[in-house]
């Protein structure tokens, strides 16, 4: 089995890099997208809140596989319209389409995590802020946000790991991450050991991320 | 406990449902189902195509019942070796690499491949120099992949799980070219929006002997029976009848090998 | 409109195939859930067992199935289990063979993955019920088995409901992955339809909506169930 790794080492490395980079990027971009949505979900009412609820339910409600197909092939069907709108350069590229699908998916989950972290701050904290006569903005910036961040860190870290696993679906739209390279090598060798090599890659990657996350979370635990 | 037993019974029932039934009278045939006009699934859920008609004719000749199932192309050889079906009629090219895992019947047609290109590119020929830097798509696990790797290394290759997905990308402009069987591509061209055209000659990968029916290596007896039936069909005109339904041209003449056309 | 013809039932439309695909999706999810739940309990008990081997096994199990992508688990299971079972059957009854259908392979691999997360749900729920209940049952002379079934379990599933409810939704969506090994569930049928009709947006859009509806229905049902089960126990609204 080791030779299955060594023979194709450049492919494995390329796949590993793609998996790691795409999952990290999608989580970060997804976080930025999720921030306003999570905030709206927690605080706002009315049509804006309904839009946020619709967004979250839509992208949490469909499987990521279907979303990837929809973004890549579904929008590919409208290539002439997209060309006219000057957007084709984005949808033409499988990497961008894959990123879009990943970001849409993770931002919906992260929005709920952010909402949850904002909503579960105990009322005593809020009352204390009022008692200290802090302005709403200062209270938010100095007290609530750090607490929310500390609360959100464990589930966000979990979401990061889920994204690493989610990238395994990208091969379906021709982006060859770790899983994609494994499938290619399997189709050439028909040796089941290929999938075990891939499994070891994922185990090592996820355990490494989890170890780092645990240490980061430990530093923020007191704030949650 | 009662519910546990009920669940165990249900589990056994489900597992038994997965048992392959292989009596001498009925044979299971595997195919891909995403490769029109050779094998595809129609609107009413039936598996149809040239391969299916051939398989059914062979079964009729052997006087057995045959049942069809579709499988993902990437795993179709493992599926055969795992006894999920008895033999495969899926336009699979006979290659030495594949013969390490399965055995083949005599070829039943020559599945030459040919480039499809977007018309705007106005390529008059499909040589490695001309295709330099262009994006070529093909199906993962197909014989076109080593051809592209060996003879067209300067083009960008994109691999798709299914042929139709690559063709969709050709139509939308994500691909400049696609390399597929001349016949399936021709079928697709006929129904397409007119975006694309054939470029260059058709050719076979070196060492392919044509498309064959695949068997498990230990099933020599079955292979001989099928070969005999195949020969009978080719001699008595059944093959011609089936072929004429799908193609106006002969599909048993051997096209040139890729090494005769291009240098590595 | 042309699109309606595509989706119609009968010979010219894919509507009936899609409906059957939906049925397979639901069947897969419904058949998998009980196994996943039972496995969750088993894995949890392994993790808190007296024997170190079992504890290590439980830890290894959850680590592996939480770290590997579901699709990898599915592929390994489908091909490896087939190879192992084929070999086993051959050594017992030469000449016979046994084939794992994609449905069963999907069931097993999804159960394994879901139970890795489910064991945590069980742990939290058992913690919420508390050890006191078990001790009280023991002091009444009930055997551990009876204590579990008659005392712990009825109290447990109220706490386990949200966790398992979420896992059910994850299970529903993960059935789409089994399309990769050619199980004719909803996503796979949509793919077949697109092969001939070349309308990816229509079909993928449609099944996306179907999944969202299924998930929303499940979430609503879960909320209703939670409210009903928690009557008299906790305040559901503040």
C-alpha cells in the first residue's frame, strides 16, 4: 500500500493541498458571509429576517452534492445569459463554482452558529452592561462580541472539519482534491488500497486540525 | 427484546434482498447506462441501446433469460468481479491493462474516438501542436485518458465521471474540445444546439482490439458460450439488422491507431 | 410548457421515475435510522465500558467515522465488504456468491457514520437523565436490562430527540451520496434524466426544492414533537 502512495506522490500532494486550501478558504469566506446573516437572524425582525431565514433553510436544506451540481451544471446551462451579463468568467471555472457551493453551504450553517452564540449569552451579562451604563455599541463591541466569539469557536471549529470532508465531493465537478485524485488512481489501478491511502490522509489532516482547534478553544474557554 | 428481534429479522430480510440470483436460466448483464446510443436509460426507465440489443440477441442465441443493471463506470469492473452481474456489455474497449482484471470476448465493434471541437475555434486539424494550451475533456476511466496523457500532454485535461457531463461543458464553453467515441459523439451532435463539430480523423488507442464483452477471468466457459453466440449472430445477419437500426455505416472496420497519426 | 412535459408521469416524462427515486431516498433513510440509533447506543456503551479494549475500540470507531468523508466510507465499504464477504462465502460454500446491493451498502455505511455522532447524543442524553435514576432502579431490585428499558429509556428519548432529530436530517441529505454507487435514489435519477434531456437546471433545481421541503417538514415535525414531549417538563418558550 505504501507504494500506492509513493508512485503517485505528486498527485496525492496536489490533492491534499487542494483539500486543505479549499476547506480553509471556504470556511473563512463563509464566515464573512455568515456574520451579517447570523446577526440579522438574531436581532432583526420583518422582511430582512425572513430573507435570512429563507437563505439559511435553503442552503442547509439541500445536500451539498445537489448544490454543487446545481451551481456547476445548472448555471452552466445559462452560459449565454451569463456571458451577456459578464459573469461567465466566474461560472466557467470549476474551482470558482465549487467554492461558491461550499461557501453557500457553510455560510448557512455558520449563520446559525453565530445566531446561537449571540442568543445564548445569559441575560445577566446584558443587565450588567446596562448597569455599567455602557452604550449599546460599546457593550456589543467590548463584551458581547468576544463572548459570542468564544461560544461560537467550538461549533465553528467543527464546521471547519465538516468542510474538509465536504471538499471530497468536488471531484464530481472536475476539481480534483484528495478524494478526486484517489478516484482517478483507483480507476487506473483498481486497487482498493488507494482508498485506504486516502483515508489515512483524511485522518491525519482532521486529527491535526482538531488538535490545533482544541488548543485554541482552551484559550478562549473562560470567555464563553 | 421483541423489537430487537423484529429489527434483526428486518435486517436479515433486507440483506437477503441483496442476494444476487444466479440460476442457470437467468444471467445478469451489467452496463453503464450513460452512453447513448450504445447504452442509456430512456424516459420510461428502460435500459436501451445498441449494447442492450446485442446482449439480448446473444442471450436469445444462448437460450437464456437476461436481466440488465446499470453501474457507475468508475466501479464497473470491480462490480463485475464482485459478482454483481455475470458479464458486461458496455462498449468497453479491450486493452491489456484491463485484461489484467477481466477477460474479454471477441470484439463486436471498433469504437474509434474522435475529437469534438467548439466551432468558434475553427480548428482544421486535431494535432498535438494545434491543441496546445486548449482544454480537452473526456471521461474518467476511459481509454481516451491515456491517449491524452501520452499524445496531447500540452493541452489541459479535464476528467468527468460521465460522458454527458463533459458534453454539457463542451456546449456551455467550459471545454474547447472533447475526446469521445465517434458514435456517441455523433449521436450527441445530432441532437445538440450546433455548437460543435468533429475535427480530425478517428483513431483507436494503441493496443485496443475493439469493444468487447467483459467477463470474470475464471468464467472461461461463459466466455466461450458468448463468443459462439456472437459469431453466430454476426454470420446470420442479426448483427447487421441491429447495427442498421443505429448506424448507417459499418462499425467493424478498424480505424488507424493513434500512434500512426501522432508522435508521442 | 416544455418543462412540464419533461416532468410528467408516464412514458414521456421523468415524473414517475423521480417519484420512485424519492421513494428510494425515503426508504433508505427510514431503514437506516433504527440501525444508526441502535449502533449509537452500542458505541456509547463501548466507550464507557469497563474493558479497555472496548473503550479504545469505541474511541477509534468515532474518530474514524467522524474524520472520513462519508463518500470515502461508502466506497470502501461497498468494495471491501463485498470482497470480504465474497471470500467468506467462497470458503464456506464454494461456487456460491453473495452480492451486497447498493441499498444495503448505503444503509451500513450511513449507519456507521451517523452512529459515530449519535454516540455523543446518547452520552449527553444519558447524562441529562442522571445516574440517580439508574441507582434508584437498582435499589428497587430491577435488573440492569429492565432498568434500562423501563426506567431510563422513557426518560432518555426526550433528551435525545433534538440530537437524533438533527441526525435524521443529516441522514436524509446524505442519501444523495449513495447515488455515486448507482443506487436509484432521487439524485441518481435526476442525473439519468439530465443525460437524455440536457436540462440540468430544471432537474437539479427540482430535487433541491424537494430536499429542502423534506428537511423543512422534518424540522417542523421535530419541533412539534419536542414541544409535545416536553409538556410539563420544561418551559419551551421564555
